[in-house]
């Protein structure tokens, strides 16, 4: 890593570090999506996965814990959006159950880290989704 990067506070945040993992996984998964999804699910999954890191980083640069917490909450919401998109990709047959399970596991870790940071910043648990909500379904809608 670049020696200069130590000046960025967000690099020490677990939510930012863990948020990179689902982003990389999503980037790999969407490469095999159909071309007609390029401006739909493919783009949306990449943007929401990227938003987990981006909002964590932006919040870390704010001057108050209240502002920081708001960006962490947005990051957690973006992770929930990634999870929803993973289920949609599964429903469409774009990814396998194994890929979906791996991605949801990574997203759940990022949400857990965001929830912990939010709690630390505000003293209260977040209202957003908890990682236990990302359990892999046993059946899919018909």
C-alpha cells in the first residue's frame, strides 16, 4: 500500500476494510451477467457495493460523530441494497447459490462492522438491517 495512505482515517475503519470485500466479489460476479443488465442490475450492484466504502470514507472525514454516524448508516443501507440485488441475481439465475451465499456472507460482515461503528458513535443500536437478516433462503419465489 502507498506510504502516503496513512493520512486517511478511513483506512483504519473495519467497515471500510470489510466493505471492499463484497465490492470485489460483486465486481467479479456481474462480469458474467447478460449484456442487457449492463445499465440495470450490473450497474446498480456495483454502485451500491461501492457506496459502502464511499460513505464510510466520507463520514470519517466529517467534523462530528453525528455526521459520521449518518454516513455509516447510509453505508449500512447500501449494504442492504447489495444483499437485495444478490437475491434478485439469484432469482434470475445470474449467479449460483454458492456465489450468492459467499456474497451475502461478506455483506453481512460489512453490515455488522457498520452497526458496531454506529453504536460506538451514537450510543444506540442502528435502526437499519442487522446482519442476521442476510440468511440465505432455503427456497426461492416461483
